[in-house]
C-alpha cells in the first residue's frame, strides 16, 4: 500500500503538491516512484520558467521507462531541487521529502482545491 500523506493534494498523473502560502512544492507520489522502480536520471527545468496548467516540466528516467512530469497548476518555477541531478534516487527513498522536484508560485493558489485529496487519490488507486 502506498504512502499518501493527508495534508497533500494529488493529480491523476501521480504528482503531489504541498502548499505553503502561494508556493507549491511538487513531486511524484510514492505510488509513482514504486511503479517506475529505480530512478536513475531526471531532466530538470530552469528556475523562473512559467508553466501552464498540465505543462510538462521534467522527465524522470528509471531502469524501466521515461515518464514526463506535469505541472498540476499554472505558475512560475521559483526553485529547482538540483540535488536530484546527482542523486535522482531521492525520489525513490524520500518522495515526499528530499525527493521534491520544484517549487512554484501559483498563478491562482485557490485552484489547488480542484486537485484530489488524499482520500480521493487513494480511491483512484483502489487502495
């Protein structure tokens, strides 16, 4: 069974968002990292980049496949976790902690209410 922290918001593409004011920290869920297996590389975006809702901003490569990562909501990337360049496996070992990918200043922070709750995400997964 996947770890699904109650305080986060989720997408059907298996990204999570943690809100701190109007700043959203974004990563991939425990379910996603488990499905990908061993993550070996991530192509990271640049800071300052403006993203549209569901705009692709990174690509995660594992021993199994390569998967795009999407911005759950529109906004500007304010911080990138460049630690992932040297240790992409942090997304496996700490998907909700050190394995975060970017922080964004959301164009409309209220839009987070359109994302799934932990319970809704758990239901989608059938857990």
